[in-house]
């Protein structure tokens, strides 16, 4: 068979392109083609017309320059004697690094030159970043398939390749790979080329506008240049030339766009709207779950952008009226993802985590918004044993990793985690953020904390000259990976509690500023202190009942709701609704032990006291009926009666006959009666066990207690403090 | 010289946990602790009376403090719930002069007593480690309790200011004591968590899961026995373990004894009970 000539040409500085050319040669041979592989310094420009198919692999060096072995050929190609290449097919695979401004410039130059000389492009040029393996392999496969299908890939017209050449090239590969990897510069990605982020807000009340402004400010930390635009008057078609777009849009009325967004929306769904291929976008929708068409505007924008060909880089966030916290968390994921889109429109998904680390490291010190800075008290290094819970969702496997390290005592636990991630295990996953970011909370030796606010040398006791930390995700939440938990279970519970204010119509007070609503300062302070918990996630996790009581709303929701219940502005109907919720099976009665909440230092006393108030209110409102109410009532009653607890009375009154019967068959009663078989104690505890069994047998308590000394004093206290008992 | 304490036995040592009161006396004698009964003392409220009327529980405990003050002694108790509740109320009365004044008014009007807050409330465990010393304890050991033992604290006693010099969340006292008695302490995560006793009768399904989870944790770490510093939790973990196991499918069979029982056995009291315990661990597993 007389095959047409085929040339695989490489321009290489470190050897990557040469390596790819060698791989292409092997693939071509496996397809029955007979290619010739040549470096660009091994051919003359006048040789090129002798080939019917030319595949070019070329890297870029420095500031968009040709690699050393390609310089001469490039100069000759741009000389006066450049040949015509009509009838020649070509394809270019360009290697480069997006962290450089002139990304893949050499490949682009060759691509343009071959076209200019009349050659026919077999397929579009492929521009590869430092991770070039997959895109280059795809390019090679596609190009060779086209050549093989055309039957034009043939033998070389140049001198035969020297034996052993391929082997030498392959041997060079590890060195060049390392060199290429070194050039993967994160800061380059975040600082080169177009870094604009278009922020469009559709706002009726100003919330979306404020949030967009905040995102724009935050974007600087990710190397992005936020441009905030009012949707009103914005040129929709200008988006087609952008790479990153983020929309913050509220919903009005019955799922309608806010006033300033309506015109842009109408244009976007018209035939005049440009395609948005190559645009990466994210949507933050603001709404109110009390409306039927919750976040409808955001959903509309989300669907329309997708329809126009844009790529969703992060799932849409639908926010309820309290949008601050979820929006802040969403931003921590949205901005790094958008920042990983380079100026050519390539999304570097593998760099998102590194960008998060980069951005979080950018925050320095403890600067407050008022400009006040806390001095950092430095301390000597301490020996630390850090054990971190690990969970891999792909294999559903759990375990722990332990690192023994020497770290500065003043280092925050968050910084410890960051250090472990950057220096030990890049897969370690935790929620990063500012020191007071409530979403970063973790459990350290059972203590629920914000790791950015905890110094290493004060979070656990020093024992035998070392600190031992056991870092785990917050209990009571689903774990996503390692220390990162899914807060949405709590958000859903909060949403189900309908936390918004429904105010009563009130008489305004006459003030120098006019008639307005006022509040007693003491009440205002009390209301504030009830909700003054640093992290609702921590408060939720502080209950030991939460992981075991499926529907329980949890202390965070209860505390917030009780605060609303205690607000004098709340309407009577809302108060009634809250009372119903609090006294339901998932309300405060589902909390089995407030002691676990009280002991968390991250939970202010005022908050745990408000939970006790809520419980007291519910039990009183129920008239101490139901098992819970009866338990509390009869416990208190028996103490009044004798000064001591009478287990039998509580057991009988709280459980009732059916539950007692149940315990008889479930083995509880048997274990009580047969308690002597385990303790080794007496079968009968006094005469009672013989005359009124099973009371007084084994661990069965007596039916009657003798009174404590001066029992009348106890009765007098009860009569003075609470006449109900 | 013997340590002298006003003794509060806790809420159920007189009823469904008589083994605690039975073993506390000989243990105290062996350790050199003189226990003086607080005649007239009432239940600490266990955090339950508080749910009906917060100030009622505070006032009842103020009376308990007044009784101890009149005896000129600190209070000792073997029950973590009692230690926790008494400490919590004492702390409130100390830091809130208005509350103290108001409470004393009621107390004086109804009982003729008043309190100053100048006393301490201690759990037996903290007295042993902080006052007696583990070296002294280990010298008194007659029977080594040589099992893998999971020490259970519960949440009530593990409060800031209520657990001696021990850490609230990562305590060591019980483990150190177990080691001093010849045992092998197990480190497990659930040792300071609540088993939900205040909700036992009303939220039984949740509490059974809490109990099963706690016991399951101890067993998975290799414990042959659980020793509880809390009388209420001890009773729940012991009596309800079978029901909790059936409700959750978690293996919950394990001997659960109280701290005072372990101490009494180690000090050479009730050798027959220790022999029975060894049989339970070695043969029955329950």
C-alpha cells in the first residue's frame, strides 16, 4: 500500500511535548499508520509541504515564547520563503500553564501560521494546562482517528528515525513532568488574565444589593475583581464575553421578579438574548418560605442561564428570610469555584481546595470591624498528639488519623488543621473560615468550639508534657467528609419552626422623632441574651439527646423560638402557634437532659436558662399532664411529702398501667426484682418485701418513705414557694 | 487524721440503689472519711424540681447548705447528679447576692435557717483524688479489680468548678482511680455524656437509644464492666440495659456497678459480692 506521509512534530523545552509525540507515534502505528516523529529543530520549513498530515505538539516558554528547539523553525516560517501548505492537514496540541499570561501562545502561533499558509485544520486546537495528560490523549485519539479514516496517514519522506530514540525520550519523561508540575502556580492563576466577576443583583428591598456588595468585597480574597451591576439597564448580551457571573436575586409577590430585574428577565427570555456558552454562573436566591413561590426568581434565572448554554459552577442557594448564615457559607464555596475559572474559560476543579486555603490564609490577626486589634500572645511550642476523625463517603469508611507534632502553643486549632492539610494530608476536609465563623465548629475532646478561637495550649489540659486532641465533627449532624458536617438538617428544622416575626398591631409611643414602636430596654436586653449563642450549630450539638431523638427540633431552634415567644411584639396567634410547637413531641419535652447543654462553655448561661424557662412554661401550660408533666409533678410532690424521692410513686404515676405492664414483659421489672442476683445484696429489703412484694425485693424500691427530720420545714418551703404541690 | 464530711447519699440510695448506701459506709471507713449524716436533708431535686419551679429547687438546696453549714462541714456525695445539682445551685447563690438574700428571707421565715455559701460540695471521686491521694488509696487495696473497666461520669458532675482539678470534657480522675485499684481503664467517648435519666419515663425511646449507645461504646472499646460515678445513671444503665438492647439491636449486656461498690470490693469488703461480680464478668457477661 502506498501511504501518504504523516509527520508528528514537537516543540519541547522540558520534554513533555516530545513525550506526547512519542505516545502519538505508538498510537498511530497501532492504527496502521506510518508516522515520522521529529523535533522542530530536525526539520526545515521547506520540508513541511511534503507531508499530507502534520500533528504539532508544542509547549510555551517564558512570556509566550517558543521552546528552544522551535525558535529557528519559527523564524524560518515567518521569513520570506515560507511555503504554501495547501493540501496539507494539520492539528495543534498546545501545552502551557494558565498561571502565565500568554497561555499556550506558541501553540496558538503555530495554529495560526499553518492556517495562514493554506493548510486545513483537522480539528480545533487543544490548549492544555499543566495537567495535560487527559486532554492531550483525547486530542491524539481524535486526530489520528480522522487521519486513519481519511486514509492519508502514511510513511515519512524524511530520513528514518534512529533506533533507540524513542526509548531515550521516554526515559526523560519523569524529569519533565516534575518540571511542569512545578510551574502550577496558584497565585499565577489568581492574578493573571481576566479576573472579573460580574455580580448582578435583582433587589426590591435592598437585601440582594447588600449581599452582592458583600460578595464583591469578599471576592478580592480570591483574586477576583467583583463588578456589581444593577439588573436595571444592564446589557444582557455583554455577558456572553464574560467568564464568571453571579446573580443575587430576591423574589417578590407571587414568584415575581423584583422591579429592577423585570426588563432584564424579559430580554433574557427573548430571541435577542445571546448564547452564554463558556460562561460559568452561580445563583443566590433570596425568598421567604411562607410564600408559595419560594425563591422563584432565582430558580427562573438558574434555568434560563442553563438554557442559554452557561455552566452552573455551584448549586443554587435558596435562602429564607434569615439569609446571612447560609449565604455566608455558600459564598465560601461559590467564590473559590469561580476563582478556579481561568481567563480562557477553563475550570480548574482540582485547584478549588487550594484556593480556599489560599483565601482563608489571607485573613490575618484578630482585626475587628471597628479596627481594634487584639495582641497575639505568643507561647513556646508544645508537643501535641492530634487525632482527627476521618470519613470517606465514597467507601463509607470511618477511622482516625493521628499526628504527633510540635506546634506553637498560641496557634489556633484552625491553623493546626490548616497546617496538617497543607503539609501532611491534602485530603483532610474541614470547614474553613474566619475565626468566628459559626460553621467551622468542631468537637475537641467533647468540647464544642470554634477552632479559630481556640489556642492549642488552652483547649485541652497538658498531660505528661503534651497535649492530646481528639478532633471530631459536631455530633447530631450528618457528616459529609471528615470534619465537615451538613448543616441543612438543622436549617430544615429551623425552617419548619417558621422563625419569622408575626407582629401584633401595637400602639406607637410618642417620641421627639415621632410616633414609633419602642421596647423596654430590660426586655430588649433579655431577648438579645436569649439568642446570643455564638453558633447555632454548637448549641444544637450540645444536646446529648439530639443524635438519638429523630424529630427533636433541638436546643438552637427551641431557644430562638422561645425568644420569639417572649417578644412582646409577637402577635397572640403567633404565640399560640409557638406554644403548640414547643409542647409537641418534637418540642422542648424531647430534651431528655439539660445538663449536657449547661456544661458547654460555648453556650451562655442565659441561653440554657431560657431553655429551662421554655420547659417550665410548656409543662405548666399542659397542667403537668402527660408522662413528662407527671414525672416532674410527682417527683416534686414526693419530695414535698417526705423530703425524699419515692421512685414507686413516680414510676406508677408517670408510666401508667399499660407502660408498667410493658416493663413487666420487657424485662425491666425482672431486672429490678432480681437485682440481688447482680449486686449480691439481700433478697428482701426489710419487712416490706415480705408483706407487700415485689416492693422491697431486690432493687424494687419501697412504696412508702419515712419523712426526713424536720419535715415540716420542707412543707413550709413548698407552701411559701409553690402552692400547687 | 480522718476527713469529716456532711453526707448526702443522693436521691435513690435509700430505694432502688441500696447497694450504694450499703457500700459507701465501709468504703468511707477504709479511706479514712468520717461521714456525718445531714439530718433533715432533702433530695437535691435532680434537675427535675427545677423544671416545675426553679427557685423552689434552689431554696430546698439552700436549706441543705444551711444544714451542712450548721455542721461546719463540706458536703460529700457518691452521686454525680447530686454533686452537679448542688454545685450548680450553690454557684448561683454565691454569684447572685440578690438571689441569696431573697432565698435566705424565705429560708429564715420557713425554717429559721440561713446560709452564707461558705461551704463546698464534693463528689466522693474528687475527695479521693484531691484530698486522700491515689497513692494512699492504692496502699489500701486488698483485692485488685483487675478488669478492663469503663468509668462513667455523666454530664452533671462534669461542670466548670464542680469537678475538682479534673478536665470537664476529658476527665482522668476515674481512670486514675481504676488504675490505682489494679484495673485497666478504658478510654471511651461517651463517659461524660448523658444517658437521659431525667427523661426516662417520658422520652423512653430516646433514652433507650442513649443508654444503648453509651453501653455499646464501652463494649466496643473492650470494657468488661462499667463503673458509674452517678447513682441515677448507674441504675438506668443496669436496669434498662436489656430493654435498650432489644429496642436498638445493640449488644448491651455488661455488668454495671457503682463507684462505691468497686471501692468497697477493692478495700476488702463484701468479698462474696466481688466473687459474684467476677463470675458475672467471666461467665455470664451481664
